[in-house]
């Protein structure tokens, strides 16, 4: 877990120039044809950074993530490949999962703490830098 967390935090540093305090929450989400195929448009509450990982993209078709770019339009982001992560500001970005067209889509979603600190600063949060 330390390697994964450190790698994720480093990606956040590369993208935003700061490290998050810690992973706020991790969720396993599953989309099935006869159950939940997608989500509604939403923001991720206090999540400054949202990270999405497809667990096995070969098990489904369709899917991906839609990012709202204006009141009338959105960009579709294809499914991230195995071993890759989709990283965006979940609190500020209106987004939803794109419907699957077959199979089962399993994803891990990581929400990172909205608080930031520079590398090396002291913090009371467990696992902080």
C-alpha cells in the first residue's frame, strides 16, 4: 500500500505541484448491464483529487468517464487502460461514468484529502508526509 500511495501522491504532485495529506476514501464500484450501468452527473464533495482505476478493462465494453466542459457540452474520456489512472479535481469537475454496453466494469475510486501541505511539512494525519 505504501508504494501505491506514494506513487499516487507523486502523480498529484506532478499535476498540481503539491502533495495531498492522505487518501480520504477508497471505493470499489461495479457496473453491470442488468443493474447499475452508469452514474448521474456529480461532484466528489471535498475531494480535491479523484483517481479512477479500471480493474480489468477486458471484461466490458462501453464505459469511460464524461467530464462536463460547459452547460451544454462534455468531453468523453475513454476507459483508462490496465495499469493507468484517471486523475482530476473531483470537487470542481462535474463528471459521470459513461454507460457500459456489455459485461461488468469494476473500478477503484480514490478520493484524496482536500487539505494540502508542502512535502516535509508536519501534520497530525496518519500517513502524512
